[in-house]
C-alpha cells in the first residue's frame, strides 16, 4: 500500500485545470492504486488526482462498498437540482450546502481503456460532480450557498 499526501486548502495543485490522460503506463496503474488506498485510509468517498498533486483527469470514488475509478471523465447529461451538505478531504473542518444536479451520466474509460458509462443519482451523482470539479480546479466552497466550520455545527447542536 502506498499512500500519497492529500493537498490541502491553498495548495496551487488544487486550482489547476487537469489534463487528459493519454499514456496508460504502469505508472498510471500505480497512481490509481495509490489514490484508492489514500481515499480509503482518509475515510473519504471520493478523490481526484489533483488532490494528490497530479494534474491529470482521474477520479476514484466509493459506490457503496465498491471502489470505482474513471479516467478522463466527462458529464454528458445532467438533470434536476438538489442542495445537500458536503465536505472535502482537501478542506478539513469545513462543510457546505452545495447545489448540484440530482442526476448525471458520466462517460470515461477504466485502466484497461475500456469505455465506462455511469448513471448516478443523489449522493453518487453529488460525489461525481464534486470530483469532476476538482479536475477543473474548482472547490466546493466556491459553489456553496452556505459554508460552516465543524465548530459552528457543534455549537448549533448544543443550542438545539
Ligand atoms: Co473534494
């Protein structure tokens, strides 16, 4: 198992537009495995390559108990809107209410360059949109209609 360092907050790696993958080398396979290990170790539900300092269009995420990966993901259909609370491994201690599409269809390829076509709704659709934003250097706090710190949430809990 090889863990990578998760880039945080103002790291410039989080702000760049990532480039498409066109070299499916053994290094890419290693990166994918490391991203999965890093996401699971951090107890995250998704991770994009820029979050480990690699400016490539790659995401990994959890679909229930299954870990999935998409290389060169593109959203090709979106529908509906929902506002839910989300966080990010790169922004510890912060949560936000973020409007996202309720349903998305995403295409891309897997590590064997086999085409992938994913239909996702609700939480899974949210994860995919959040991770795809990372590939364009966008963090959830930019789209949030409300941002809170964990301390504020704890305080609210005490007041209720
Ligand atoms: Co994130």
